[in-house]
């Protein structure tokens, strides 16, 4: 059985992404485990986990869009922007109609700048921001460009708004929720957050951690949006020794296969000459 690949987890509330890595490592008897895109402990949904050489494929998975479903509680502000943070203050919630919310949603579509939350896994000088926060240290957080492709209102019940967001990688839905509440004239925090899609993969294809077995490891190759090229024996000898090869292709990158297995990613350096970028075996 091939034990190099991807495992699709439907993360449950309360678990950290690192905890899931550790449990998958125990199952496959390896420390070489990592995940694509950290989920907060209160969040649920798709977590793509790489096992052993499976992590080498992460940079080549489709980037750009992640889909989330969230419930925003209006009228209160917390330290972390979610239900787990300390309650900081409250504010009256104005009478809201769906059309008002839809107009506010429309104003968030497209590109903008967003400052990441202090309680996040983004690293500054090699240290996650949340560790600075726990030490009560102030750290400069630079705004980053984000993009929101769509916002769909799912329900409005009392002081709770449920919505679905399709966003660019790096967009914090907790911050988006706070910003939506501010535009509506009040405070807000996320009561729930669920990742529905990442790297072109749906959470419907994932399993809970308790359901995962060794048979659930997947070949990463079908998830890549790269053209493939099957090597002859002679070409494989050149590739194995790290040599450049000339191929009749204008692709920026090619996924090289030998005997049906992904072995290398080669990049085009001009005039159809390709050189090794990453070994996969």
C-alpha cells in the first residue's frame, strides 16, 4: 500500500489542526505530516493533510479559492472575533432587512485590504501571532490584499446572520464577519465557521478523523492542475540524475510520470528546455 499521499479530513469542532496532524502521523507511523490551511479550533470542515511525500504536492494544488459557511452573531464583540474569545463589549443591533444585508455584502465583493487578526497562525519573525497575543505583546500586522468572489445570504434569524463566502486564500472570515457587523452599525463575532471547499476539493469527499483508515490515503496526482508527461526509460535516467531535458511543450510546468507514478515536477526555462523543480519520489 502506498502511504505517501493526501488524507481528506472533515474536522470537528474543538480539534486543532496540529492535533489532527499528530493523529494521522500515529496512524501512518510517521512524523512527516502537514496540513494545507490551518482551521481554528472552533471551525469545522475540510482539512487537507499530507502524509510523508504527500506534503511535496501542496505548492502545486490549485490555489486561489476557498468556500466557507459561517454564522455571525450581531450585537457583541469578542477578543478573537469568534465565540471562544473573551466578551469585550456589546452594542444595540438595528432593525435589519435582508435587502440591507445584501447591499452591505455587495460592498465587500472584489479586492480589498485586510489586517489579519492577532489571534492567527500568521508568523512574524518566525513566531505565530497568537503566541504574541497570549503574551500580551503588540506586533505590527501588515494589511494584505484579499479578494471576495461571492457572498450569499443563507438566513437572517433574530440577531444571527448565516452566509456563504467564496474567497481568495488568506482571507480571514472572522475579520470579514466583524467588518460586516460594523457596516450594519453594530458589533459581531462568528458563532460557527465551516470550510466547504479548498484547492478545488469539496468537504463532501472528506471523512471525520475517527473514520479514517490507511485505505483513505489518496494519490495527489489527480488533484494537480498540471499537464503530465510520461518518461521513457532513457528520459527517466536523465531526470533521475537531475539533468535538464528538452520536451515539445510550452507549458510552464510539467508533472513527469514514470511507469504511471509521479516522480518530478519540471519547469520550462525557455526554448522547450525543462529543469527539475521538485522531486516527488
